[in-house]
């Protein structure tokens, strides 16, 4: 099977090694490399909430109704399964995984 895609895999590896030195990549196993490239699969809602800026809410307004909506949103997200959180994250950011260092 590898013979049928040998040329493509070689080209892919050449491209990777043009950007990242081979000796640097040798320090990582496949799981660490996956985390660096793809991000963290588990979504921490508290971390996400801490690093989210809500732009539509007018927090100086005497009515704090906006706060309830924001609280409801995060309460629902906290109840989501990891798959549902990943789908929401994909919708709002374009990726379904959290960067290795979290939502910073």
C-alpha cells in the first residue's frame, strides 16, 4: 500500500522538513506531534469562558439582562458533550480543537 503513495508521502515529508528541521521533530513521538499540530481534543469550558470577550453586551447599561443571556449560554455549553463543544468551537473559530496552550 505504501508503494502506491510513496511519491506523495516523500513530497509531504520534504515540505515538512523544509519548514521544521528533522532533528527538532525527532524529539517528539507521534502523540506529541499530533497535539502540536491538531491541538487538544478535550475542551475546557471554564478556560474557554475566561478567554472569551463578549462584544455585543453593554455592561454599563443599567439593565443587566445581557448578563443572564451570557450565563445561560455558558451553562448550556457546560452541559454539552465533548462532541457538541467541538462542533460549536468549529462553528465559531474554524477549528474543532483547542490550541496546546489553551484559549489564550
